[in-house]
């Protein structure tokens, strides 16, 4: 998404400089603004609740692509048949619209039907009357198509979405942690300045990279370790220290939980022993009372 947004921005920015392509550049920049706004969804990974929701949207979008592939077969089948029956015509863009877009909008309730046609030579679908059987057959085909698309396929899609939601919801904590970690790494590698001042940062990094390459070659010839190697070693040491601290904290938490469980078990055992001791005392007291009653 970043690559598409950046490329379309430069294309639209370049087209805006010429009077003949100003409108096209304006259109591309408008679409580019929408892409950048959608890019804000990536920031929601920081939130514990909204982060898994973004993952759900992504996975549901993939499921919807597979669903649209199946839906496209039924949609084209109905579109070709109904268009060929109602509006026989030569190949044109209008035929493409009738075959694809009309069946697609039929799913959302737009049937393109005229309830009371003024002319007797016009069908309720807004087409010219060719014969007496075209319109009844189209009604039957429309009913079957809506039955399959709206009742069967859409409910199948809802079931798929429900399964995706439950699978993500079960592992929401783990998914949120991984996505948050990736987002932190991404922003840690980004420059501190905001666009368009990031251009100066990239120029500085490019010059520094050239300088480091030249210095590394000189150091290698002299038998000295380069700057990048030292930086890599420093990062590795930091990573090893971070991993060791994380492992130590995890071990401490596990041991504390184990100690809590042992203390709970010990307290329960003490209570059971006390109860047994009390039951023994009660039984002895009952025996003594019975013996006293017998003597009396």
C-alpha cells in the first residue's frame, strides 16, 4: 500500500504541472488521498481491542475474494442469459454493463424494474418487447438468481465471516502482541522527521552509506573492523541482553505461579488435617457421652 500510494502521488503531482492533464492529476491525487487515509488502519495495531479487528478485516477480505470468485460465475451466467433474451445486441461496452453491473446491483435490491410501463411495447425491465416469452422467462431467471445469490451465497459468506471472527477472537491476545511488535519495529526504522522533510534524512543516510562503504574498504585493506560490523555486534549484544532478561522474567513469573499453587495446596492440606482432627475429637466425645448415659 505504501508503494502504490507513493507512486500514484508522484504521478499525480507530475500531471498537475501541465494544463492538459490537470484534471487527470487531480483525479489521481484524490484517489491517492483515500489510499493514505486507509493506511491509518495500520496504526490501530497498537490498541489491544481494535488491533485484532483490523486483522479480522484483512482475513475477511481474503475470504470475500474467494466468495466473489464463486459469485462471479452465477452473476455472469444470469447476466449473459437475461441480456441475450431481453436485449439482443452486438458486442459493446453497454453489453458489458448489462452483463456484469446489472446482476451485481440486483444483489443489493436494485432490480431495474419499471412497475407501470407507459408503453405496451416496453417490458417491465425497460427493454423493447421482442416476443411474448422473453419477459416471463426473465422473471423466472431473476427469481432463481436472487434465491441463489441472496439466500444461499450471502448466508455462506456470513458463516465464513463468523468462523474467521471466532478463530481470530480465540487468539486475539497473541495476534495483538505480534502486530504491535511489528509496528514498533517499523516505526523504529523510520526517520524522526515528518514528510516532506524525510527527503533530507534519506539524502543524509545515502551519503552516510557511501561514506561507510568507502571507510569499510579502507579498514578492510588495513585489517581493521568496519563501522557496520561494530554496529551489528552492538545490536546483537543488545538483543541477547533483551532475550536473557525476557527469559529471566518469564522464569520468575512461572516460579511465582508455582509457589502460589504450592502454598494453596499446602493450605488446603492443613485444612483437611484440621478437619480430620476435629472429626476424631467429635467421635471421641460422642463415645464418652454414650458411655456416661449407659452408666446413668
